[in-house]
């Protein structure tokens, strides 16, 4: 198998060849046909996350050993089965649920495997979809997606799942209540589409890029506001008609979190998705006098992935644009994402 891998952080990916593993037990060997390119792949190449206050989290401290191939938005075709594998057949096309944990702790057993303290994520800790093939622990990591374009289905494993899980954490909301989304990159655009599929009509987007704001309007946002410079909070509140109860920050920088909290009214909830990095001063009494919640979220669980697939199959969820690039242009795809030169998602496609 061939893997476009991080060999050294902050360097272009290199093509590495390894012998194909022979699946044992319940393992399933999958040929990758499609793999989305996500912002966290950039962090993975860069090798660290900015935790704020001068602290960084290195990916190698999370259990990654280099070389390692990124890519966690994967659709593939089953090409070999371990002797005890069940529930899938050779030739089946499946979405790979990449958020592999230990499989035996309380979190894993209660379908929160994405939160396991011993993560072994495909494309985040172990080799991922920027390769020709990968080994999946068993069939419970594979999901059928009949009727959905495989390039689009690949994006459900991270951007779709992450956006959906963030929305669910806002709790029950009136369909007409304004919802603030900060950041209209890949995941933000998916959230617009999902919210509309779930019956929400009042979606206020804030983004620093005019092009991304237009992308948000095209995806069905009710308003898209520039959040750069002075008066950003006022501009957002003018668009929403006042303080809001629900917001999701897909950027996650000090400035965007501060703006989001300022736009929330009493009992408002913000869900933090983006790992832009940094820290922020927070008035603690202000959080009590105007009670608000900040809820962190990361990816999602299997049931949420099933829900996203079902929403797409129902025709209600119409995912945003996908730009196809050949598998061997992984480095070019990462450059385009790094330069912000993408509307929606880049998906690497296997050449036939
Ligand atoms: Zn991702
Ligand atoms: Zn676990």
C-alpha cells in the first residue's frame, strides 16, 4: 500500500510504500476511494496546537509516531476480510468511522468512542485516508450510505459529524430562533445545510471573508456579517434582532469566542468547535450576572453519523460543494486549504 505521509512536521507529505497488511480476527481491509481534506490535517502536518498562554500540544504527545498518513474523511471499498469479520462483504462501499478508541472503556461502550482517553483515530493517530488502503478494526467502524455520492459521503465522517454533533449540543430550539454561526469554512457551511435540513430558518453567519460570506448566503444563511474590526457585535445583533440563545464557533480564536459570548443572552449556549487556538480573558461575574454556557465538542459518535447519513438519504440535507482532486495531489490540496483558497471541501479521489 502507498501512503502520503507526514515524515517530518511542517514539511510536504512524502509517498511511502508498505506491504499490505493481512487482516486478522474481525479486521477489514479497505481500499480508499475518497478522502476529504480537513483543517485538522493541517494541524497534523504542522505538528502542534496552540493551547494559549504560550502552551502547545504536540501531535507526537498524543501518541502519533511519524511517518503517519493524515486523512480521516474516508470512503472506501472492502478488499479483504479477517477470518472472523462479519457484516460486510468484499466490494462493499462504506464510510469509515475514524474515531477509534480503546473499544473497552465506559466512553467507548456507551457510543462515545470519539472521547476515549486512549484515542487511536484513523488519520489522526494511526495511518489514515491519504493512503491507498487502510485497516479497520472491525465492521462497526463501517457505515453504508446508499444513494449518496461517495465524495460527499466521505465528508460526513468529520465535517458532517462535527457540525451535527455541535448542533445537537445546542438542545431544543424554536425553528425560528436565530442561531449564530461564526466561520463559514467547510464545517460552517455544512452546519448551515444541516440546520436547514433540521427545519431552522434563521441562521446568522459571521465571517471575515467576503467570499465566505457569499458562500454562506448561497447555502441559505439569512444574514452574513463581517466580524472584523469595530462594531462587530452590534452588526451581528442588528442582523439577529438582539441577543441570541444559540451559537456555534467554528473558528475558536480569542476574538471569535469573545464576540460569540457577547452576542448571547441569558441562558444562551455556545458550542466551541474550532481549534483556532489561544486564550481569552473572561469576566467571571459577567458569566453569572448574564448566565451563559460554553460547551466544547469534538467530532461525534456513531449514532450521530447514522443521523447525518439518514438526513442526506432523505434529501433534506444537501451538503455543500465538493472540489475533487486526484489522490496524488495531497500536498497541493493542503496548500489550497492553508491559503483559504477553497469553498466547501476538497476531496481526494482515487484515480481509476
Ligand atoms: Zn476533520
Ligand atoms: Zn475507550
